[in-house]
C-alpha cells in the first residue's frame, strides 16, 4: 500500500468542511491545566488538538466495546 504524501494529506484535511459547532465550559482550574499542557508540548492549534483528542478517545472506546460472537470469559477458557 502506498503512503500518502504530506501534500495529499494536507489537501484532504483542508477539503473537509466543518460546519457543526461544539462548545464546552471549563472551570478556571481545568482551563489552566489545558493551557499548561498546550504550552508544554508546544501545541498551537487548540481546536485541532481538542478535536483529535476527543475523536481518538471515542474511537478507542468503540474498538474496545466492539460486539463479539462470544464473551471475553468464554474465549479465555
């Protein structure tokens, strides 16, 4: 399988039009935690980081909760 070039990936990401808005409220302490993290790891695009972090968390949980034919207990016997 051929790897995509950075230019191709960048064009694909830019072609996705995001029209839905999400907003959250944070406490002062939570906001400071996020800001410190972003500063420590030199993350400049906060919205992209939040979007990727949330979607990776959801994707990971969905993969772990994927239905199987047998339960985990039955498969380990």
